[in-house]
């Protein structure tokens, strides 16, 4: 998929594009390897909030313009915020790392990430905060915060061990060494590896398949999986009957039955 790179300001920006029910969220600072600035983080939070708040949007795709996903934080621009313990995203928005930061909303709709080239530090944490990751086969990953006397606080300490086990998580976080797409796949950090240049096409294909399903059921399924991971099996099981009952009373559930009887694809409206 070819997308023309919009000309960004020096501090970078987040470029959004709607395709049907899918919101493409593009990291746009390729001249600086998409290094993250405060303005970019704020706009990313606004884009994730837009995805959740607009009824016509069902799935997000996080991607990056240029050869690389991101080289990580623009440290000179971010360092003062870190020293002061200040957040770079305004409270009340959806927090893109999605680990339940106090004062911020959790994302409810699915996010697919497409990554390529260099994907360091915050890039790994943003992709782990998504639900599905498609990686180009030319990726270079590194969770290298320890090399700068920084602790990963965007979710790596939570999700790397969850996906890959404690030993693999420690290997990558405590050395900060680079690893490739095959290793990311082995560790379950990414779900698919495709030839470089095809990662966005595949991410959009997956997003469109998700968007074709019943939106309420997609959200409920996603949230139940996360509840099981974060709060345990009993908490997730407790939602089975009431959530299923709510879904069964929806217009989309009736459409699901009709489409089954009529042997045709369902046409869901989200109601």
C-alpha cells in the first residue's frame, strides 16, 4: 500500500486517514526516524480517543511513514518531562500504551500495528499495546532503555514477560541488545512477519476483516480477554452471562441469526 507522506512540522505529527470503518494512524517524522516528541504523543492520544469515540470507526491501524517505525524517544525533547514526572499526554484521553494509567481512558476498540525497519523502545511498547502486530522482515528491535539509565515505563516490563516468559523478557530488556523479526515472532511480540513493504497492506487486510464482524461482539471479546489477563479467570467468567445477554438483545445479534438462516454474510451496523 502506497501512502503519500504528508509534509510534517519539525516536531513531527500524527496523520490520520479514514478508510471505511478503519482509522489509519500514521507516525510522521521520517526525517528524524520518527523520533517521538511531546506534540506527537499528544496527537497520538487524540487519535486513539477519536477511534473510540466515533461510532463509524471500528478498528485502528498504527503505522509509520518512511523506512522506520521509530528510533524511540527524542530524548532532548522528552527528558525534562521525565525529570519532572510529568505526562506528555493530557489527562482524560485514551492512553495509547493501554495499561490502565490513572487519569486516562482505556481503549475499547481493536488496534493493529504495522512495523518496519528500526523499532526501538517506545515503538516496541506501542506495538505491544496494540492487539495484533504485523512486522516487516527487515525490522530491528531493541528495548534499550537500560543503556540510557531509563526504565521502560510504556508497558514492556508488563507485556514482554506475559508474551515471551520471564527469561526472554529479561534477555531483551536487561541487555538492550538488538533482535530481529524472527526473534520477535518467536517471542510472540508480533503475530505475522511479511516481506518489507507489505506490512501495512497486511495490517489493513486484518483490520478490515475485524471491521466486518459485529462491532459490539468484537469489543466485548477483546475486553474479556484483557480482563482475564489483568484480573484473572474468575473476573472474566463473571462477565460471560451478562455480556452475552446484552449482545443477544442487540440488532446485530438479530442480523447474525438472519444471515445464518439466509446463508449470506452478515451486515452489521453496531446497534
